[in-house]
């Protein structure tokens, strides 16, 4: 599934389309260069899931938890970890197998902990406001 984003205002509709097309997926891994829009897109997905909490990348921890009426959502950012053991120590595998949404920035940092099945979301920068989002079930 390839989606062209022309402006930020395309993100809510795109988030809705992905959730609708992949209703059973719970682990979403976001692959993109720095500042491409991972956190911004995760905010749109959380809004679509009904999260009213403030969504922002975990700064002092590795994971944030948000709640909506129906869902629990875990938002991970592994950018700052120095070793995979930090992910292991917070119980990453329990989160992954919890059946709740796990939205993961910088999954490249925890390659050995990837689950066998996940939704791969690649974000490429086309121009200042344009992005190409590619979604692949793995
Ligand atoms: N179409 C778009 N989709 C997503 N972000 C966009 C888009 N157009 C512009 N932006 C801007 O690009 C920036 C993306 O920042 P964001 O923090 O989401 O990136 P990130 O990939 O999470 O960065 P990091 O690598 O630091 O985690 C924001 O300032 C956002 O407003
Ligand atoms: Mg981010």
C-alpha cells in the first residue's frame, strides 16, 4: 500500500485508511530518516484510535502509554538507547505480545527483538510537506 501525502492535512485520512485496511495488526514499526514525520504520523494514528492524551515522543523514557475508550497504545522511541538490552529490560517483549497497539520509532535499534509479524511503515520525504508512505505487512 503506497500513499502520497501532499500536506499535513492528509495525515488523518491516511491514518484512518491504514487502520481500516489492517484491522488486526497491532505492532507498527516506522522506518524513516530523522524528522521525516514518524512522531507526527503516530499522533494522527492515535487521534484516529480515539486517544485524547497528549501524544509526543517519549523523552525521559523509552515508552509512553496512551488510552482511548477501547484501546491501550504503547509508543516507543528507541533513538537514544545504547544497547538492545535497554529495550529488553523495560519488558519490550511483553508489550509486543500484549495484544495492544505498539507504535515504534527507530526499530532499527532493536533488530534482534523484532517480532515475526509486524506492519512496516516507511516514510520518505518528497519535498518540504510531501511524503510517500509505504505500508507492508511483514
Ligand atoms: N506530510 C507531512 N507528514 C509528516 N510530517 C510533516 C509533513 N509535512 C511536514 N511535516 C513536518 O515534519 C516534521 C516531522 O517531525 P517529526 O518529529 O514527526 O519527525 P520524526 O520522524 O518523528 O523525527 P525523529 O527522527 O526526531 O523522531 C514536523 O515538523 C512536521 O510538521
Ligand atoms: Mg520522532
